[in-house]
């Protein structure tokens, strides 16, 4: 019988990382307060109500999915930057990249009658091209409602991130991420999992925020879901996580269309938010990760780039 470990929020990060490396998933109980959950529920309520059901079996014909959570909910912004999650993303994702970024933000609401989703690995998103040794993603699923066996708690196959492609789980190898409201399930992009069946008469709502290596394409296009005019008011760490920073040397620069003659034409994304990257104080030529987009950048006020 397979099980998933549940930890208290004050568990030393090394223990959480150890369990994540072993099982591919962990639950941290009761991280989000009742007030925090109520705030998110109030902020997202109108969007959840207007979101259409999925069009196919995988997305769920009795499931609604609502994105753009960074733009739509301050409560979700605090989930995205949560220190425990950052610590685990550091441990798992910085093994294969200089940075990681938000891959998607999605409120997943399983309505009564939603059948179990096909088991899958999220890394399939990027096709078969990544070597098995590279873990591309760490996902979080925050329980806005309790997750129970009856209402569709996520099904997980602990340890399956180490399996060879093609091995199918036996029923005894599958467990459910049963957790209280306010808890969070963390799971890697390589572990086999899927939404459970909602056999209850209530809704199961999870806030799914996943993070990927900064050199991969994001599943949810954050520059469209959360464009610069919205992202510019966010704290710098959140802006970086959404992708408004260089992903590595030369990765992610842009050219402001209205730059003046003589001004630099290749600048880091922070310029679109009206600021310089932290690693490039005025008077120096480098930006984050050492990229020198254009020596003349020092002549450009960030405000010019809007
Ligand atoms: O809702 C869940 O429990 C998991 C959903 C999922 O894995 C997916 O949609 O890819």
C-alpha cells in the first residue's frame, strides 16, 4: 500500500527535500490560514463562476480551470512567493538551471460527478526531448477546500519519478493526496499523478501553481496573462518569478519599440516594468547573469522603455 508523507510547516527543509527526492511528492499540512483561504475564495469567486467546463476528458468536462491568478488575486500572489515553496524549488530546480519561473497558475475546481483524470507526468508538456535526469518542474496544489478520497484528492504514485518510461502503476501503488484545507501538495514534473474522481456532492478546489526551469517555455504565457502594466506594481521577486528577468546569459531580452535613437536596443525585461535589474546598478554594464545587452543601456531611463 503506497503512502505519501505529510509534514508540519516547521519541518526542516532538508527533510522535505529528502522525502521529495524519494517519493516525488510531499504534503505540508495547514500552511494557509482560514482568512487567507477566504480572501482567495472572494478574489477568485467571480472568475470561477464564469469559467467554462473543460472540453475533453483530460481537462475534465465537470472541471473548471481558471488562470491568470497572479493578475487576479493578491492572496494567490502570496502563494506563488511562499518561502517554503521557494526553498523546495531552490533545492529541486536549481540543480538544472540558474533560475526557475512560474510555469502556470490555475484554480482547478472539480465539480460533483467529475471522473478521475488519466494518470500522467506533467513533464510530458515539453515532449519526449528532456533527458530523464533533468527534473523540469516542481508543482504545488494548494487545498482551498479539503481534499478527500470522496471529492477527488489528487492521485499520486510515490516513487514513480524514478521509473522507466512505459511502466504502468498497479492499483496498490497509487495513493491519494488527502489533506486539510490550507495544506499544500508539492510534486515533481516526473511523478505520475492525476485528479481523483469527485463522488461527493461538493466542489474540490485546488490552486495549482507550478514552477519550471527558466530555460523552458512556460505553459501559461505570463506576459499575456499578467502583462507589464499589471506586473509593474508587484514586488520584484514575484516579477522575477513570472519571467520579468533574464533567464540566463542573453535569455529573455527584448527591444523596446519606441526606443530613442542612440538608446540601447536590447534590454532586460525589467525595463518593461520601469526599473533596472537589481544586478545592474546604474553606471555598470552587466545585468542579471552577466548579460550585457547593450553598453548604451546606461543612457536609457527605464521609463523610456514603456
Ligand atoms: O486536480 C488535480 O488534482 C490534478 C490535476 C492535474 O494533474 C492536471 O490537470 O494536470
